[in-house]
């Protein structure tokens, strides 16, 4: 079973939306598990403090390394093979390729920072992989953790009704996904492209590839550059 554990001072935020739809059905059916560890349970003072003022001064508070380390040790004792992730805008941008790697593994342990972040010594002390979900700053790591977990869980065996749904989508081949259509045939004067209703599967596949390439070239030049380079490299010399 794929196992997720969240280290968070807001355990009631979970499972949240992960308890609904495909992820929720899989969770209820035993397809994956979700646990939480509250760092406040591992504080040593009567106020159950998890943060303190930043060294060197400045605004806000910083999450304490000793309290978080104990919480992580409770979530993932020595020998636990699951990767330990820290949600932070300073992290490496999350990609679909990394999501596939995580979904293929035993699960994840996710540390959700708050306030001004966590004491940086925690990263090395507990071997954390710093992960960012975008060039934005959130109130805490919980929202990013929900995003990461949803992306992983939908790829677990049996979660999606059609396994190919996880392969023919954005980023699966280095491209954004082609546009999709369904009934009605005409909506406010706009029709479905004829190629999709003609029954020629080869033409449909070619049209979808062209549309995916065009969308990627226009909207994500960074992805297009990498895709074009990979295509050039793979051509026979």
C-alpha cells in the first residue's frame, strides 16, 4: 500500500479534498493510507511551542529544528524507505516526472512548514527534499502537500477508471495536452473540429499531436525548447 504521512500543525486539514472523488474512494477502499503527526505533540514546554524568533532578528517566527526533528522521527522511524519532502517556495519545482517517481514508490512523508519557514538545519539533519509547487508563497505547506498527494494518488493502480488517462495528458510526453471536446456538436455557433468526428484514427492522432505541439510552443516556451531539443537528439544521424 502507498502510504502518506503529513507532519503538520493543522492535522484537521487532512484528508480534506483528498477524502472525495477518486482519491477519497481509493482511501476508503484501502488503496492508499494517510496519517498525520502534529509537531505540537513533540514540544517540551507547557505551551507546546513549535516556533521561535529568527536568529539575527527580523519579522515572524521560525519553526524549531528540535521539535520538527522529533515529529519527523515519529512519522518515519529509522529504516522507513519513504522520501521525506519539505514543501517550500525555495524548493525544486515539482514536475510530472517527479510525481510519477513518487507514485511508483512506497509513499511519502511531507513536512508542512509555517510562519517564516523551518530552521534550515532540519533539511540536512533529516535528509529532506525541498519541493516547490510554483513561484508563489502560501500560508503554509499544507495546500502544496494536498496538490502533491492528489497528483500522486491519481496515478496509483486502480484509482483512475482508465489507466491510459494517466499517459495521454499534459507533460506525459513533454507537451501540454491537446484540446478536448464532447457533446453537444455545436455550442453557440462553435462546432467540434471535423477531424474528431470523421472516424479516421490516424488523422485524429496526428491532429492531437499538432495541437499539443502548438499549445506548448505558444504557452510554455520552456517546455517547447526542451521538447524540441529532445526530438532533435533522437533523430537518426
